[in-house]
C-alpha cells in the first residue's frame, strides 16, 4: 500500500485537479483535507469542463470513494450545488461521497464578515475570495464554530446559532455600519441543508481507519499551495489553513506515518491571485500574454492571476517543507512561443543575496530576482506524449529546474485535457 499526498508548490492554481484526476484511477479513496469553497480545481475531459470547490477531483472515477475531511470548512449550499451539477452530467455520488461530521460549517455571517474585513483593509487587503473561509477558521480556532454534527441537534443548534448571530450583528452594526442578519432565516435555511446533506455525513475518522486497516490506497488532495500555507506562506497574504502536506494528518484524522509519498505540482511559470509579494512577476504585454494563453483567471472568482517567471527560491522552500519525493510540471505549452525563458535562482536586495525564501515580507517586497536565462523552444508541445519527443530546449528547461530543485519531474502537462500529459 502506498498513500500519496498531492500538494501545490507555488501560490495555488498549479493544476492539481487535473493531476489528481489522472492519478485517481490507481487509488481507492481520494480525500480533501483543508480549505473550502475558496478552492477551484478545474478538469477538462473530452472538451467538457468541470470545476470543483469542495468535492474531491476523483469523483469522476466510478467506484472511487471521495471524502471531505474534518479539516475542510463546508458551505452546504455550495456542496449541494456541486452535487446537483454532477447529477445533471450523470455522475453518481450516492454511496461514494462522504463528509466528516467534524467539519466546520460556513454560514452567511462568515461571508459577510469576510467582505467587510477585506473592504476595511483598503490597500492592505489580502485578496480573499469572499467565500467566508477565513472567518470560519477564525471561529473554529476561537472555539466559537459550529460543526456539521451540531446541525442535527435542533435545539442546541438553534440556541448556539442565535447567540452567535447576535454577537456577529453587534460587529456588523456597531463596527462596520452594516445591516444585521436574521438568525431565524439562517436557521431555517441551514436546517434544510442539514436534511439534504445527511446521506453524505458520517464519522470519517472510522471510515479512514478501516480503509487503512484494509490496506486501501489513499490519495490526499490539498487545495491552494504551500506558499499560501498559513504557517509557511507569505503571511498574512495566505489562506487560513495548512495547505502543505502537514495539513493532511490533522485534516483527515490519520497518522503522518500513513503518508508514504508527497507529490508536488508546479507550473512551468508561476502565478498568484490577490495581494502579496511576488518577486518574479511580469507586468505589461508579456504578463498579459501569458495570462491569456494560460487561461489564468480564477476558477472561484474569475479574477485575473498575476503571472511571472519560474521561481526556484520559492519552489525550493516548498520542496523542503513538504519533503517532496517527485514533481509534476503543468502548462509547459504556455511557454511554447517564448524565444527566451527565465528562471529565478536567487533574490537580491541591496548588497544582500537570498538563496532561501525570507519570512520578512518587507525584505521580500524589495527583492529583485536573479535570473538564469535559457533558450526557448518555439515549437508546439501540446501533442507530445513522450519526454524524448519534446523539443531539445524544452528538455533543457525541465532539466535545469530539476537540477536546481534536486527533484525528478515525473509528468508534464501540455494542455488542459486529461490525456495531454507527457510521461517521463
């Protein structure tokens, strides 16, 4: 039995959904372990596009069990929308999709608070998706959250919700000069949700323990990326959970010893959404070109992503934290028309040279990238399926990154479709 954790090595949007979909056929169970509706995993199969925010990407494989772990913060309305969309496409989820009864619930007041806090920050805004993820995790850590299991104790849920919304309304009215919300309306809405999601809710701790006992193969699906991890990313311009591999154990309820392999996903360039430092960002016509060619618009928000050259310093930081075994490179084809491709191998600030990723954002903000330039390949790679058939300069680019990261790239994605991959 070999269990694999798939994580992003950059600021998210690395193409994890597609890779998990490809890998899922070799696993019995696919588990999402952190994040929430702020995630956006996009798959293209036979020209049909699927976008998942909460449901694991492996759901398109019949017979595979898909689990939403306790580390997720769940918006039940969004979850039900995804289930309905899958039903329209004749994808069966009955009996193979499970939600942890320990997962925390995202409520309307979380979303409202998310937007109000972000607006108040002005120029210092983080760039949140507005899905209520941060405020929900805040309540969780402050021990004020409401878990899915509590939805099924009607009187308890009613009393706790009423008290919670009274407290939130004081913030809305007195601090943000905003309209209050009705706890009764939320109670009715979420009581209905509770009934609808009940067939999926279970004790996933027991489910996973039995799977491990039965030697089932497990694929752990991370959302966002390591550079957005709340502990190891560009804090505070991060998500609110552990997007690194360390989040899988607590987010699912399994021992770290059950993670046997860590697979890191990275683009052939790098992107980020929202605010925060970005040393290799490319602006102007070239940045716009990469964005348009790569379809770099958020699956959750539709916002344009900031684009830049591959950053070895940032990637090495992620590789160390996750002890990555092997890697996958996505969107190599986006660089097919570049005469020269740059790779950032260090940062410079005044007389100081950085070869490790600094925690000090003030330092990172003023760093200038030190680039190694390699010749582009100026050939279409989208139809290539074997590494030896790639253009010589594309192979050189891949090998240069492998050498810097001391890591084998075992698969290369050259287009959005499931079959557009180069095996190595």
